């Protein structure tokens, strides 16, 4: 299996889980009875793995490379993340300010304000968090590339130990004194942890049973998380999911691989627009009580298909063209 294709599949999985967070979360109120509420609760737990997977995958792929041109790195990331966001934000601002507030003339000012204050839509907090991590990424990459595996074990193991101790203390209603050592919590922990574990257990340890069966281990940890709601299990499940188990390059250009690559390429745009699609779907369809469990699963597919169809049109007509122009302009300025 191609490593790129594998990580494309992981990115698509994360995309569906993020869709599920907001889609299933929006209809969970219609659950009736123990079975329906249990299904909604289980899906909510599984869906919560989506954003950590995105952070972890971004960290794994970015920190695996060394960057000599920091400004060039910033330009590429701003173009790739910023331009789609600026385009899709127009839809939300036009709706909230122009339609709901009946203030069409106020759209330009609201657009600038909402972009700068992270107020376009509540689901877009991820964009600002990942951009903050991208600012630190080239420096983190240099740091990680400069330290040995033994030193990385100390950093990773120490952060993991502190995280475990914090959770153990919380179980007894206490607070562990050293609760934060910069790297051991939040988005930054997801960003560096998957890279660290992958490096320590990847290329040099492919015969290691933990590496060979990393997907099974990830699934078991995810199951423990669903049952116990313990965040440590979810963190470890994500880390093991992203371990490189020795996959080789595959030049197979099958239709399936091309489709996976295309969906993965547009997963960020799907992320940006899916909340609007969910809102539209909830306005057009209101009977979520009947066959609730089936609809819980169908809503993933429906929201994705509508979102993907829209972003393929928008990206083809607008986003990709502007990104191409921005890249061309950037290359000219570098020359």
C-alpha cells in the first residue's frame, strides 16, 4: 500500500469524523429511547477523534521534513490554507450578515471583522489553531531533526508520563502540580506526538509487534475510549493509527487511488463548507425521529456528497485558479 494513499485514507476518515461531529450532533436531540441515545453517544465519541487525527497527521507530515526556507514555507501554507478559507468564508458572512441580519451593505466590514476575530463560524476554530501551529512548525522541525532518538524518547516519554499522572490525579479529585510542560497537552501535543511515536517505532522497528499490528492496537484503544471516555485512550489510538508500518511506494494509478487522492485533496474545502450544508439539510428535512439510527449513518454520506459536489465546482471555478495565480506570483517574486 502506498504511504501517500494510506495517509490520504486517514485524512478522508478524519474528514468523515468531523462531519459526524456536527451532523450527528445536530440530530442527537431527536434520539428517543435507550438504543437511539446509545448509538448517538457512541458515534459522538468516535467522531471526536476526527480533529485530533487532522492535527496529528499534519504534524507527522510536516515535522518529517526539514525546512531551509521558512518564509517560503509560510507562503505555501498561507496560500493552501488561507485562500480557501477566505473564499468559503464569503458564503457564511453573506448568509449571517446579509440574510439573517438583513444588512447587505455591512457584508464587507463584517467579512473583514469576522476573519480577523475568528468569528466566521464556530466550526472554523480549527483553521486558526492549525495556522498557529504552522507558524511554529519549521522551528519545531529543526528542533526534532537536531535531537537524537534517545533524546526524543525523553521528550515524548516525559510528556506522556506527565499526561498520565495528571489524569490519575484527576481520578482522585486532585491536581498534579506539573500539569503543563508546553508539549504535553492540546493541539500541540497531537501535532508532535504522532510524529514522535512514528519516528521511534517506525522505520527501525518494523518487526516490532506494536508496529506490525498498529491498526489493531489503534482500534482496541479507540474501543476503550468509547467505553471509558478516557482521553488518554483516544490520544494513543490516534498515535498508533499513524504509525508507518513499512509501507512502500505504489505507482498504481487505479481509478480507486485517483478517487481517494481527489477526495483527500478537497477534504479541507469539505471541512470549510460542511457546516453550511448541515444547516441547509436541517432546514429542508425535519423528520429525524423515524428510523433515527439509520439516518445517523446516512447523514454522513449525504452531507459529504453534497459538500463534495459543491467544493468540486467552487474549487474548480474559483479556489484552484486563485491558488494557481498566487503560487505563480510567489514563484516570480522569489526569482
